[in-house]
C-alpha cells in the first residue's frame, strides 16, 4: 500500500527548465561497455557516440585519437584517460 502512495506523489526531484546539454556523459558511455576493453573495440562499439566536454560536444573517436593507451583494464582507467584529454569542469549548454 505504501508503494502506491509514493507513485501518486510524482517525482522526488523536479527537473529544471534550463538549457539542454549536448552529448552524453563519459560515464554513461563507459557503463555500456564491459571491461577490460581494447581501444579499437571501444571505437568500433561506441566511436560515434557524442560525449560532453568542457569545450563542447565531441565524438568519442576524436577524443580517443588523442589518448595514448591502447588497452583499458577497467572502466576507471578508461574514464581517467578520457578526462586527461578533455579536462574537467563545467560543460557548455546548447545555445
């Protein structure tokens, strides 16, 4: 009975009306893969994915072209390598 009441209340967090952000977070792309992965395999599976970066949306293949690693033993290694290239910080919103 308590579950039915929770569903009627609506979402627990209200979503804002702010400007949209283009691209997917790198963590979302990384979560779609199993680890370990070779760079070539990631490019084949997710290379056309557009990811969010502080300088605007970029394809994962463009970012991975600037990564020296060819093998990622874990999701964290992959995410860290991508962040080393794209940086961290606020992400631009769509204009």
